């Protein structure tokens, strides 16, 4: 595939903090030769559409938002969009309220039959069906978490994200408030999340986002409050995570304030990346593919403030980092041999970017 085809057919979608009157979700053309982004379209009408999920099969995008509940309170909402294949332009299919509290993460199951959303402020996880035309149906299940943990911010449940295993059998919810990953069995027939088991991390850690290794023997959680990453083995048949290691995301010399955010494994399975907000860096680890354990490689400055989420390009050659507080997305080339990140010089200026999702046409 030549440069022109790469540029034409690799799309990136960006979610941001925004008022409903202003653009909140953006379409960009991604140049897979240079790692640069060029904004081409945007949509407004959504309140804080921070996190996105992409249905690559049916060319649809699902975005978080805020709605107004029956009693006039802020609540979670989600919007469905059709993606125009040639341009990436978005057309609204529908918008619905999802949870009775505002939401922070959205995830499709692997068959694109349901969306799952999490509420940090409400400490709950919800599931809604996807209709045949791509619209979001009425909420079908809500699971309210219970309990607390060590720190003042952990005085209640604070569900932060969900992840799905490759068999589409189990989903896990990272609960920052409980210091737990709560695993549910995904019942697609009845559109339910069935409680399965719970896995604890060290008190005060605050698990935020999780990622599976491509082999699915291992998984990794980034802990927002403890500035650590915990590694697990994963038993797919039993839906069982077992912790094997926890490492700091920070250099030993750093003594400032920090909170972790996002985590990704390179497509080749050799390296793990996590974002530090405060130290403003991406931590890079080498993965031992025999054991799943991690070895720190570097802390790459993000050249911006408060790196929220970041995305690895579909071919694994680039990392694009959303620096929310400096209003930019910075592009880095990824050295496939060492895992290290090198700035490409490409910086996209935009308001409060949070989430980056790619859509590559095959």
C-alpha cells in the first residue's frame, strides 16, 4: 500500500471534553507513513463525548455523552453514528440515556451486539443492546458495585472501564474505588452481565484501564492512584486473572504528583505502554513472552500536559498521545526493535483531546 492509499484509507476518531454547542468528536485522516493527523470533519451536539468505541465491521462509531435523567439530574448518555467509508464523516443514528449517573468509558463486545458503559461517579456498569440498524437500544442491565477501599477518593465504588476477552465470554470492570477488577460472564442471549469473580490489587492502587496481551495468556492493569502497572496470567476457560507482578510507572527520582491513565500493548506483543499524568510521560516496558513479566525500558516525555489516552496505530509504527491540558495530540514513531518512542515532529492542536481510535480499511 502506498502513502496516498495509507493517507486516504486510515482514519482516526478523537473524543474530547466539549460543550454540546461545540465540536466534540472529530474525524482525522491518519498518514501511516509520517504519523501525522489531519482533521477533516467534526460533530457537535454532545456534552463531553470523551470516550469512543468503533464497530469496524459495520462502520459505526459509539460515543459517550451526558444526558438529563427523569428527575432532572445529569446522567450517562451514548450516541450512535454511521461512518461514511470514503471520508469518515459521521451521521447520527440515535442518542439514548444509559446510566443514572455520568459515564467515563464505553466498550463494544467482540460481536458488536451490545455496548457496555461504566460510571465513575455512580460506581456502576451498564449494558445496552445494539439494534440491527446500529442504533443503541434501551438499557438492558445495570450492575451496581458495592464497597470501599483505602484512600479518601475510594470511599465508594468508582467503576472506570470494561474490557472483553477474545472469546467474548467474560468482561472485566476496573473499579478504582474498590481496588478490584470485577469479572462478569457476558450473556448475550439475555443481554445480561452475570457476576463471576473478583480480583483484588493492592489497597490504594486504583485500577483504571486494562489490556490483554495478544496471546491472551496475560493481561495488564494500569493503577491510577498508585502509579503502578500490575501483570496477570489469564485462564480463558475459567475467566481467572492471577497477579504475577506490580511495577512503578515512574522513574525512582520523581517525587511529584502523578496519576496514571491509559495502557496498550504493541501489536507484536513485545512492549507495554502506559500514560503518566503529572510526570507527563509514556512509560515503556519490555514484555517477557514466556512469563508475561515486565522490564522498564524508558519514560518518554509526551511533549504536552496531562496525557489522557493514547493510541497505537494499526501497524504499530506510531503512538499518538492526547495531551488534554495542553490541547494537542503529539505523534511518536515507535522503534519496533527497542520499543522506544521518538517524536515525529507532528503535533495536532485541538481542544482537550481525550480518546483516539483508529479505523483501518483492509
